[in-house]
């Protein structure tokens, strides 16, 4: 297991820095279990994105960056199992060409699926005007299986619909254990689109957007209707932006 003592680590924006007694970077289940067992206390970090201090610890900081494996998707069940360090960028690449996709993605795809799910990240959903509710569930709603390394280093596997503890364990903020792996529910692959809205509703600008919406969108899993008027079914196929700012 790779690790270091007394290292200072910071988040992506360098607004939060922590100095744990030890930084552990396990690459296998056995190394992760050993790190947890040896630690007096520990916290977990995924992609170092969080701007809160939820990963702060004076004990062992466990980084999941090397546990980024992704198993072959189960086409029959429409699921995929991935390590706690796998990011949405890696998942999108692994699913390309399989006929399957994630139902939703967060605004920053470089975050880990485990981190997004366990912190209740909402993803790129949009609001259904008729109900006032999100069109898509949060990132945690895709989780159907969890494999947690508990404080005593044992592995606990939970499945949606099979264990009453599952629902309370998905969005746990890392308090129940370290997510070694998770299984995500997938959907049939689909295409998305991008639309730009002119601030002054310039018809020429909108027309230009229509003609520019020709890029493939296999890297993005945000089902939407293009703001230039084309449905997300193939006539308009690039990633979405609002008022000229990329949403992903």
C-alpha cells in the first residue's frame, strides 16, 4: 500500500487544506482493510473536489484514487460495478459502445461516483415544470449495491431491496465506512443536446445554435430538450449550455 506521513493535501480549488497523520492510497481491498484496521481514526477522500472540511482528520486520510476499477457492465441487469475511486469520466468512457449509460451526471464529471452518491450530489437534472420536481433522481438514486469497509475492517455488502439498512447507508457522508465498491443502475444509451439562448432572444443567434448542434454526446448523460427547440433524439447532438456557459 502506498502512503505517506504528515503530508498536506488540498482540494481542487486549494481553499481547504488538511494535514493528516497519514495519507493512505490503497489499491486493493486487502490494502484498504489494512489501512482502516491500523488507523486510530480515518476519513476518506475521492477526487479532492469538496470545498467543505468533511474529509478533514488528524488521523489517517484514505484516498480512493487507486481503487478506480470498473467491471464489465451486466447487460441483462443493466448495471455496472465500480471501485470507490472511479470517476464519472472513467465510467462514461467504459460505457461507450455498450448500449448503456448513466441516468444522470454531475456538473463536474471528474468527481468519483462514490463521493457524489454518498454526499447526495444532485446531478444535472432540471425541473419538471408540471410538477416542480427534479426530472431525474440524484446521483445516489442510481446506486443498487454497496460494499463498505467498516471500522473493524470487515466488508459489508448491501443490496437495494434486500437489506433494510441499504437506504440509510447510501448517503452516509462517509460516516458508516469506506466505500470499496458500488453497483450502479444504468439505462439504455441515449443522446443529449446543447442549446444556447441569446440574452436578447436574437433569432439569428438561435438559428446559428441550431446549425452548430452537431457534436456527438456520448460523454454526457444529461437527458434534456435543447433550448434551441430540437428534442434530444438525434437532430441536435452536443452537450448543453445555458446562456453561453457550459453546464458540464
